[in-house]
């Protein structure tokens, strides 16, 4: 059975960037694993949004949302890994090292032929750190394909387009589970929910 890994900098990035692809991969008998690198706790405090939730409450709530979102997509909780690194701190050396070791271990255990993750030169520090972690992993895994999604930055020309028309409603349902994020990103979610294709750019190794 083929295996793919979805790397998600925050609890909602997996479904936003790859939700339809996850559903279709499972339909095609591909095993899907999702690794969440940060806990998303800073989404309110960083943007100075008033809330009765503490950062720890936000982190716990977003983890529950991610589990439920993946259940709708068809990914069992046993295939999810939460590193629970604090949001916006993934690039710190200690956290970067921890995440790199975790992704390497997941790759070793699951032997994926393809990894999905954020595109390069990303304006969000956690997305860029996730991208950089994948590049480190690829140094020892020359046969793994790395397909990049956007969200925080355009991917430019796409190398892979997945038609998600047939699973769009299921994907949208999984997206809107992320109610904590919807407080300030509902309009973006609505736009993404109308997509009929998910687009990815292939990372090309230099010779």
C-alpha cells in the first residue's frame, strides 16, 4: 500500500491545503498520515483578538478540531501525530530539532512515496520552518516526492492538480470544524471551500 505524509504547521493547514487530496488518496487505497508541528495557540494573542480562551485552551481546542476534521476526511486518529510545539516558535533551534527528528521517525516508520508541505519563501515563520524541515528530511530520502501547497504564499506554476469536485462538500465540512480559526478567517474558508482543484508545486532537487 502506498503511503503519503501531510505536514501541517498548524491544526487547520492540513485540511486547507490538502483536504480533498487526503480524501481522494484514501479512496485510492493510499495510507495517509498527518503530522501537526505546532499547537496553534497564538492565533488570538498574536492578532490581538479578544477571547475568554487562554492560549492553552486554544491549543487544546484546536487539537480536538484537527482530530474531528481528520475523522471526516477519513484519517484515523492513530495516523495523526501532534508535536504540540508552541505556535510561532517552530523555528527556534530546540523546537526545529525536535520536529525534524519526529518527521524523520515518521518517514522511517511509514516509508512514504510523497510528502506534502508548505511552499518556500513563506511569510509565516512556522510554514517556512516546516518547509525547511522537509528539505532536511529529503537529504536522506532521495526517492520521496515533495509537493508544496500555498495558503500563506502562492506556489506559482503548479505541477500537480487534483480534481476535488466529487469530494468538495466532504472537504468543506472538515474545514468548517475549525471553529476557533473561523472567528477571524471565515471569509478565507468560504473561498477555499469553493475550490474544485487543489494545486501543488513539485520541489526539484538541485543536481
